[in-house]
């Protein structure tokens, strides 16, 4: 799927957006808001188009990489950073570090394997052949003295250490064995500050509602209530969907006629995922 934009001069998140924007001040306003959803929706209606609604530039690979990097930076600074401030109620790095200090080690390893990384499965204790351990957990487990199988990961799987359903005996290595008096059986939410829990429920509800609203919206002429862009430009977008029927040549020819672009731009629109 590719998106083509008719107005290539439409500003992306500009330098002025970065210079004039303060995640802390924005979050402070949200903390005092009487209608948080209304304020968040307004923020999203302003900045989401600036961050994401930019079609392929048709430039070189290096230029496209720079665009992707700028998009990621804009997303972090303009969208995610104020939400992080709102969630923790303070500078995010400080707040998350404090939460990390209070966190007890998890019983589950969950290490994600890279391509070519060794994995270990106990022939005696594994529930099935897909239950595997990373090297660190295997070396600290009882399974290293059993009959085991070592294989090379194709990438994407994760270590099953700490999962009692994956092992008949010895589900945890030394690192992930729960300590005496461990609070791992407690509800993790109960270990968070009450005001943070309240903000988290509000933020997650609003953002999930936003995602559902946008993903299920079927009207083409307008957006859901509260998400109308405050500054509507005379610009439209052409969304291309791969129907596995039309050839690239047909799509490129149609694009040239529809949006009055060059063949090079049409090729870029049609081949950019």
C-alpha cells in the first residue's frame, strides 16, 4: 500500500513545531483539564497529520531514511513525550527509573532470540519441542545436567524460563526463581501509585478509543467528532491498495493521470510500502 500526496509543499512537523512545543507544559495542561479526552483529541488532530500524513518523497534511499528518522523523532517529541509526562506526573526518565527501582525481578525471562543465537531444550522436562531456554537461563537451571538438545534460533522466539506450563520440573533458573516473601503473586497494578493508576486508566481508555475510532471509521468526508483538523488545507490523499488484479504499469499510468505527477513520482508512489 502506498500513499500519494498532491501537495508536496505541505509542511511536515517543522522546526517551529519542535521549538515552540513543550511536552511538560502540555502534560501540565492535561492534568488540570476538565475534559481530558477532548484535550487529547484536539492535540492528536493537530499533530498526527503533521507527523504521519506525508507521502513518499520520491527521493533517494538516503532521503527516505532521513524522512523516516524525522518522523520517528517527531512522533516521540510531539506525541509520546507528553503522554509519558502525563502518565508518570514528572520527568519521564526520572519517573520510570523510580518505578524500575521498586520493581522486583520477573519470574519470566522472555528473552527474544536473535538469528543464529543458540537455544536449549530439555529432552526430559520440556512440555514439547518448542519449549526452549536461552544460554544464560540454561546454564543456571537444573536442565544442564539432563539430556538436552541445542539448536540455532531462526529469530523471533523467546525464552520460556519461568513458565510452569513449559516444563514438567525446574521451570525457573537461579535468576528467575522467586525469592522468599516475593510479591510476584500480587497484582502488579496494586504496586503502583494510586494517582498513576488513575491516569493510566484514563490515558489507555482514550488512546484505545482513538485507535478504534480511526480504524473503524467509514465516512470519507469527515472525521470522528473532536478529531477534525483545525487547519484544513486544500490537500487530498490517494490511498493505493494492492488488489492483486491490476499490474504496476496500470497503477503507474493511472496515478500519472489522476494526480498529475511524473512517471518517476508515480513509480515511487506505487512501490513504496
